[in-house]
C-alpha cells in the first residue's frame, strides 16, 4: 500500500477522529448539565425527574429509541468519559441524553440548514463518506474538505453554546483548541508506519467499511428462489423477500429436551456468548430451507436490516462459503476472491484486518463438502480462534452433522439448532405467496392459471396444514408449481416421493412439447421420441449419481461432454435436454474467471436421479435374489467416488419409495439395511420413510423389523420409552402397528379424536398407558360428543397413567376405578361436569396422583362447586380459569375460593385468555385475599394484559396479599 497516493485521505480521517469527535464530546458534555463524571449516561438520565426533564430519553417512547448494538451498549455502561465512543455513538448519545434537542423523528436532524441538529448530522455524514470513499485524494481536494469540516465544527460549537447557555469564553477556548488540532494534522509529515501504529482502529475501520461495501455489492447478485427451469424459456427468478417465510426452529430435540427457538433470535443464541468465537450449527432435512435461510441472512445484512434476524447489524462483515464450490481452499484465497477487484490497494492488510473485525461467516452445506472446501473451512476456523467477535454458522443435513462437528475446534462456543419447517397455520400463506410470484414472473406459461378458489380447494384437498412432509419448504414449492401447471394430478394421499415423480413427469411433458417444435426431433413419432429421451435420461441418472459420490452438485466438464455426446448419438438437441433438467449457474473461480456450469436446482433432485440410476441398474441384474446388490451397484459404478452411506441417506429413502411390487423380500431388506446403516434408526425417521414413500405392505412389514420398541437396544435407536402417537403420525402408525409386537402406546391428540378411528383395530392388542385430547382440554366445550366416550371405551386400559381431556360420564366412571393414574388434566365446561368433579374429590382415585390440572370455563356456576380440590404435598394442583373479564372478576374469585383450600402452598392458579388490566388484577388479588385465599404457590396471567412495569407493581401486591409469586406467560396453546 503506497501512502503517497492516500496520505490526504488518511489526514481527513485523522481530522474526523481527533477534531470532529472532540467537538461532539463537548456538545454531549454541555448538553448534560449536572452529570457526575463518575456515572454513565443511563444512570444519569434515570435519576432525572420525568416531570421536568427535557431529554429525549425521558420524553420519547423507549421503543422508538435508536437501537444500540452489544458493543455500543457495553461502551455506554462502562465508559463514563465516552473516550471510546465513535461518532455514531456520540450522535446517538446527544440525541438521547442532551436537553433541549429536537425530538428523535423531527426533520431538523436531516433538513438542510444551520440548526445544531443538522450540523451534528452533517458531521456523521462526513465520517460515513470518508469511510466508504477511496483514500486517494489530491492536496486541493484535501484543503477543500478540511476547510468545510472546520467551518462546520465551529458552527456546531457556536450553536451548542447558544442552545445550552455556555459562555463566550468557553466557546473561544474550544475553537482555539480545535484549530490547533486541525492545523497540526494538516502540517505534520505523515509516515505510513506511524499512521498504522498511532491510528490502527481508524485504518481498520476505513478498510473494513470499504470491504463491506464490496461484499454488499456481491450480495446483490445472490440468486433468488429459482423454480424448475421448464416453466419458461427465460431464466425465472422469484424475489426472495416476497417468498421467504420463517421456519420453525427447535433446540435440543435429539436429546429429548426440545424447546422452540424464536426464528429472530437464531444468531443471538450464540452471539451473546462473548468470551470466545461462536459456532451456530443449523441442522435440517433436505428441503427444510437451510440455504434459503442463508440467502435471507445475506440479503438482510446487505440491506442493514436486523428486524427478522436480530443481531445481524452487529457484524461489520459477512463472508459466505458454499461447501459445494471447489475453487477455494484457504482463508487468504477466500478474502482475495470476495474482495476483488475494488480493494487491491489493501491486499497486504485485508486478510489480517478482516479476522480482527466483528465477523459473520456462513458455511452452507457441510453435507456437500469436498476436499478443497474442507481445507478452507479448517483454515477459517483456525484463523478465527482468537476473535470473540466472530460467529460462524454451519448448515448441514442430519446425516453429515457429526462430520461438521468434528471440524469445530474446542476453542469455539457451540450451539446446535434444527430447522423443522414451515409451521402449521402458515403453509397456506406460503403457497399463496409463491403462486402470486409465479403469476407475476411467468405469465402465459399455463393456459388457465388457477384461481384463488382453485388454490384453496387444492390446499384443503391435500391437507397441507397437517401432513408432515408439507412442513418442508421445498415440498411446498413443488406443490405450488404443480398447482400452477398440473393441479388435478395431486390428491389427499400424495406423498413426498410422488411430488418428485409428478414434477419429473411434468418436466417430460413440457420437454415433449418443445421437442415437437424442434427441427431435429419434430419428425419423430411420440414413441420414438420417448424412447430416445429415456435412453438419454439413463445416462444422466448415472452422471448425477457419480457427481453425488464426489460431493458435487455441479456436473464436471467430462460429464457434460458425455451427455452432449449422448444427445448427438440419439439425434436429440443437447441444449434443450440439458435445460429441461438442469439450470445453468455462473461460478467465479479464484482467478476471477466465469464458468458456466450445469447443476440441478436442488440436491434433492440429484438424489432422486441417483436413486433412479440404482433402480434401473437393479432391473438389469440377472440374479436379484442375493443380498447387497444395491451396495455392489454403487461400488462398481465406473467413475464413482468413495461411497459414504451417511451421505446417501436421502437417496436410499427415495429408492424405498420406488420399490416395485416384483422385488423380493431379500431386495427390500437389502435397501432397508443400507438405509439403517446410512443413519436412519430413530422412530421419527422410519415414520418419515413410511409417510414420504407410500410403502407397500411388504415394505412396511420389513420396516417393522427395524422400528425401535420399548426395551430396544442402542443399535436400533435407543428409544426405550412407549410409542407416542400424535395426529401427524396417525397415517403412518395405521400401517405400522399391525406389524410390530405388542407394546405400550401413548395417544397425544390435538385435533378431532375421530381421527383415531382408523387405528382402533390395530390398537386392540397394544396397551394404552396415556391418553390426551388436548383440544378438549385447552378449549373445553359445554357439549361432549358421544363419540368421544365410545372412542375412550375402546382404548382405555387399566394401566393408564395419564389422562388429558373432558370429564365425561364415561371418564368419571373409569377414574373411580383406575388407581394407576399419576397425571390427570380435566376440562370442565358445564355444571354437570362440575358435579362429577365434586364426586371425584371424595374418591380414592386421587391418592396416588402427582399432578392435577382443572380447567374451568365461565359457563360453570360457582354454586356447582361444593368441595375443594385435593391438596397435599404429594400433588401439584393447577387451576385454570378461562376468559376472565372485568365483569367476571367476582365469578373467578368465588370459583378460586370454592376450589382451593385456605393456606395451601401447592396450588397454582392461571388465567389464560383473560383481558384484565392492571386495576382489574389488583382488584382480583385483593378480593381473593378477603376470601381467605393465602399462601398459594403461584398466580399466572397473560403477558399481553399488562406491561413489564405494571407486572413489577402487581408482583409486590400479589406476594403481600396472597403469598403467591406472580408470573406472566404467553399461553400459546390456549389461543383460539
């Protein structure tokens, strides 16, 4: 780097760092009269009298305050002198803590003029410009910039003196100091080494800011969502911001400690650990939206947004690595590649400065890692070990998780999460968004685009909201494309395998129409064209399988040449054939050369083609009765790389869905054994196989031999607990239960209990030890459908230990006779049910209980309650009163007083869906106290009914009056 061409630019930055920052610190000091030098600004403003204070911190709604990132917040809390503040933080502090400043949203801050607010804003803009422009500058340009800056700084001091009532002598002294500083910087010789030594952070910030500009330019070229290429002859790109939808995120699922993670707080999970660099591992099935999440993060960062992913704005740089790309193998290579060509003057400093910066590194697709990208990842992690401001995000499929974890040094703080997919209730919205963009982007590609009614009917028919495989964004995208072009081809029983099959058939149909119009193939008959296309497809399937074994999503030049040569042999148009099944992707190499490469739109399609290759190879076998045929085909494929079964898991699962009826049991077991060896061993994985592939009974029977049951060994999954059947798995268990040995089951049902009817026959020989009707518990209704009692009579067992649901006559009769119950949760929505509850209170059924939860709706009269709920130190009792309003406070208090023993500490009371304000909750607490309710364990109210300040005030009243701990909750499961 030559200083001779950049010394004047360096001096501009020095003036901003020395003179401009000093002026802003003077303004901040003058505008905060009475501040103790030993206290921070937050402490200072909080002790001001709100009735007389004229600071924006007091006057403005705190939700509209400028958001401080973690570094800024630490400086405000720990640097009372503001010596470490930069110009940005100084401006924010002046806005918030100084008296008599324009309100935060006032145009005075941004309008042209000579008001103090605008002058301060102009200083900030001067810093922005200096940090993002080249340092190269002539002496004349420097003199002009220096003169303008000095005039603005003097004007700022003058306006501040007037605004805050300072003396002329103070103003004169500060102006003289300012001129001395700026003259010294202008006149003194500048040596590069001295500049770097004396102003390391200044030079670093400038270079990093320029580098960030370059990275943001790169991100504008990030691909949008690209649907299947056959939709139109033009390259179709759907805008990511129009289609992107937050996926459900879980943490701790494999360990049985699962909890929901707010999608917005993904980065915060790792970022808040500040003493060492962090790794956030994002695991997800094929098609769960990992790469789309990466694209979304990149776009949000480049646009300076942190609304959808909190904490993104705390990173000055974002580096992205695609594991499938083979062109980079070291950290220095990556820096040279990403920052070319706009910052060559900083080349010798850039790689050193980047790894000291606040940095987000996204490594996408560990399951696609190759030799070069593995070396690159290892080098990046080695280089960043000493930077606690660095967060690395890994995305990976489950089967490659362990490989990814092994790359992470133990010097990193690690967090693992799982992308589950689009939540129920949002899938319909996803489809509508996707279809809207298809209509806009691909007009005229289908004769009669589906109407809104068509779409809604198709969504209902497919049962999109509840089917497990429709949680995956990729599957929903395929559904949208099929709705757009072939809506009548799908039905309620369409599986994931069939989605891929249908999209393939649609591709062939579109290709056929183009081949009819092509000069090379228009004279062929339909059968002849089809035979030639199938011949070519067989070659493509093989090349896709070979690429998969080499961890390549993009076809190598040799494979492309083979497929083009095959087209020549078959008299097929190569460009037409390649474009029908692949997309052209332009890749930049390390040397800056653009390469046009062919790849499939998603790895899932490549895996399906690989599965088709194996299926066709099996057809050609002369002896199909011996085992390990499938593995032998993989190993003996010419050109194939090392076979890693863990990376073939999705391919093998797709192959299961292609098993024809004429395959013998040895062949079926061969595939399933390989699937287990590839990593499918947990119950949910085998259930996915059954649901996604529409297995024949022969295949399901073979799967039953692999399915982990209570008492199973670790080798078959280690799931030793009872089988838990939830709504989303009923269809799979309907097929499976008849083929497994007698075992214990738990029924956890959210929806209509009638959905269990299909399981009754196969449940008969199994033992139900838990039965939960959550909908009837969280949303009890006055009338209980007689079918519920009929259903309960068929599944209730003497071994039942948990019941959740309505208190019907049948349940009442069984609860009196069943003594093994440990957990009972009852919905009470009528006086008749209340009477049944009172009779139960005198029963011996409750003596062995660990937990009792009773939900009561406003339809129940307090007079129907004649005895207290059982209370002893062995039972945790929770009373839930629904929909308490101002008019129902007396009802709620009377109900609590009738059900709860005085001075019983093991009671919890909660009020889901209640709408009381602060005064209403205080009135209820005081009324409960007058009725003798004392020393209960906790009182829980909706977090939407009171603010945090109100909660703090009510908490003391609740503790003093009832001896109860007050808590606020979301009560999500109770929402209507």
